[in-house]
């Protein structure tokens, strides 16, 4: 492929030597990218030894697009924003790129002892002020701002509900969505047509219920949040299933068929 492109470039240069220098670059435009913004459940290295984030397995199901896994352990919608990570992402995206945003595991908790991650509770533009006088926004505000900035620079955004903690921990598999699932839907409404929603949490929960407690408990080697590499691969597959079932525009980059991935559409 590289040789072919190099050969084509040389041929073009020979034919149209008077063409402006940047034509060559446009003719070999970069492959689009899909950037991942999330926490340890998505990040390279997961939550430590024996675990892995699902973002590391996404590339196996895609074609014609490069995965850039920018998920980082310990981050929330708030801390990812405060560290300017969404701003940096918005600066580098271009038309045809995608950003998958999945937060929730570090967004809860009380602001009375501020850990720098917890959001203000609310589905709109509520704010909270910490004891130190810091104004904290809601999950919805942080992700709406991020999605709008990324979309303004030409990319599409997929807002994904968080993966559940081990739904089979008790020996029986049960799931009820956290408030972040509803918040994600509001973010998508706020951000407009280039934003879409994948109910990743529900897809994973359904698949875990099908696999059963013995299998699923084996996916959680250190705690009830972080998956083994095998578990991460299952979690990634359910994201891909969600994309295909929604017939999201990102589905054009998926190489697998809907039927080939275990589980049912919601
Ligand atoms: C899609 O197919 C590839 C092989 O081409 C495989 O590695 C990957 O795991 C499949 N993805 C899913 C979600 O089944
Ligand atoms: C998916 O969307 C494309 C257009 O983006 C459309 O052509 C196709 O028929 C849709 N497929 C299904 C199964 O809805």
C-alpha cells in the first residue's frame, strides 16, 4: 500500500509538476481517526495488572479508521474537561473523524470533600460551589460543551452510557441503569445532529445476563469495575453491536455484520 501510494505520488508529481505543493497531501489524505475519551474501563492498561480497557479491542472490528485511545484511568467528565483534554481533542479533530465519549465511574460522590472528579448533580445547567469556592458543573454541561466543541471542528460524537460494574457479582445477574444513561441522552439532544447515543451499559448488561454469573465473575480479576482482557473484548463487542443496531454513521467503519456479534439489538 505504501509503495503504491509512493508510486502514485511520483507519477502525479511527474505529470503535474506545476501543481501547488499541497495537492499531493490532499490526494493522500489521512485515514480518519476515532478518538476515545473515557476512564480506566476504556483506557490502555485498564485499572491495573490483569485488567484491560475495552478501547484497546475496538480496532479489531473497524476498517478504514484509526483508533486513538485517549481514555485515562481515574478521569471523570469534570476532570477530563478541567485538564483541557476535550479542548485538545477538539483542536486535532477534522471532518470524518469520530469521538467516543464514555464517563460515569468517577463522576459520582459528594462534593463536600472535593476529589476533583465529582460533578454537580443535575441534568441541566445547575452548578455547585465547593468549600474551596470552586464552581463545579454537571456531567451534562461538561459533556455538552465537549461535544459542541468537537462537532464545531467537523467530527461526529458518540456519547456512550458507562459500562456497568459487575452485574453478576451476587451470583444473579441484574442491572438497572445509572443516572448517567439519562444524562447521556440529554447531552446528545443538546449537541445536535452530529451526536448520537449508544446504550453501552445496557448492551453489556444484556450480554452478561446471557453469559451467566460463572463466566462474568471471571471477567473481574481485581474488583467489580475493571475487566480482564477477555472481559474487555466482550465489552468492546457490545459497543460495536450497539453501533450496528443503531445504524449510526460510524457503522460504515465496522467490518463485522450485526448478526455475527452475540446478543440482540435493544
Ligand atoms: C470482527 O471481526 C474481526 C475479524 O475480522 C474480529 O477480530 C473481531 O473480534 C470481530 N468483532 C466483533 C465485535 O465480533
Ligand atoms: C442504515 O443507514 C443507511 C444510511 O446511512 C441506509 O442506507 C441503510 O438502509 C440503513 N440500514 C438499516 C438496516 O436501517
